C-alpha cells in the first residue's frame, strides 16, 4: 500500500523489530500491535486512514518474520515480550498518545499498561482478554475452556508441521467465513507463515494462561494480585461479540481492573473486527484521541 514505510528498531537487548510506519512526523504517536497468526501488515488500512492525524508505527512482534525470531521457548516469556514493547516505545518516543492492540498484541498491551502507565496516554484493546478475567474464565467457565481448547493443540511439539501442511490448510479456518480475505491478502499471510511458525506458537507455549488439563494444573495456582494487573490509564475496549474463541463473559467485571474504562460492544463482529470493520476501528481511535 503506497505511503507505508519500513523501518527497523534495534532494541538495547539486541532484538530487532521490523515495523511499518505512516503519517506526518511530529503528529500524535499511535502504536498498533497485531496478534496470531497475523503480522503488522493487518494495520495498513487503519494506518492510512489515520495518517493525516497521527504518526503510526506497527511492529512485527518478536517471533514474527522479519523481526527477530529466536527459536528458544525461554525467549518468549511474557516479561521479555513486554520488555520489547517498553524498549520500542522508549526508542520511538515516549509517551505514546495511544497504544492499539489486538489478540496477543492486546495481551502484551494489558501488561504493559499495568506495569508502565507512564509510557502511554491511552490504551485501546480489540478482542484481547484482560489477564485477570481470562484467568477467572479459564478456571470456572466450561464454555470458555471449550472455546480455548485450540490453545492446547497449538502447544504440541509438532504443531508447526501440522499447521504448515497442505498450504496451511489448518490455519485458514482460524479466520472463519472471512469475506475480507482476498487472494492478495491470502498471499501476504502465506508469505508470513512460510517464514516460520515456531515463534508465534511459542507465545502459547510460554504462557500459563491456557485451559487446565487437570486439577493439579499450574493455572489453578497462578496468582495475579490486583495491584499488578490494574490499568490506570484511560482505556477503550472494542469487542466483537461474535468471537468464537474469546467469549463475552471475559468482559464481566472488567471495570474492577480498569477504573477508566470505555467499553464498546459490536454484536455483529467476530474476532477479526480489524478486517471486518476498519472504519469503526479508525473512528474509535479518533474519538479516543479527541
């Protein structure tokens, strides 16, 4: 897409984050974070619409080519992934006017906003559960446990080969009946996945937040003290309620952890709201920026 520039942020710990950027220098700074199994390119339409008003930066997260993708599972611990974002924001220029994040990007953004509220003025989450409500639902909601069962499969040692087989036949169904998935966009996903799936899958493998496999599962002993997960920056949550993997129950009680919360439910949208209704995403960002 014309106007999109490519930059690389080299972080102090040696990680390199390949990024897409667009917008006038000196404008309000908006960082956008993708999830699984996507890449920074999913934000291009949103970035183009925001370009007259803000300078946007969308990194490929650690593990997603062409960013650094170490093979070791230990390199995907949450504190390291959040550390990438802290360093990226400080390198690009803190504080951000807004951090916008979806799916796994949202999981990192929740943690970043709770631990380093000085780095951003506003948080916007799109279909990514807060860690405290996700922990609660994974423990106590059979419906959410069933909806998240795919996470266990993604953690299996041979998941990369299974997902890559037959032109990634097992990955395309993640998107459901996606009318937005054009042949050109399919090619971009295919190119991304061909460069490696171990990094993206290691996000699941390194996380304790996945469905319990028994009464002694580590999930049952996990503690998330409220002080560590409370987000004290103004936060907008945009949520597609037809998300089959992340159910609306995850929104219950969210205000206890996000005192300054604006929640916008979208009944006819799925997990892939960024693709389905990019105009709504842009409008919500603009409203939050004021």
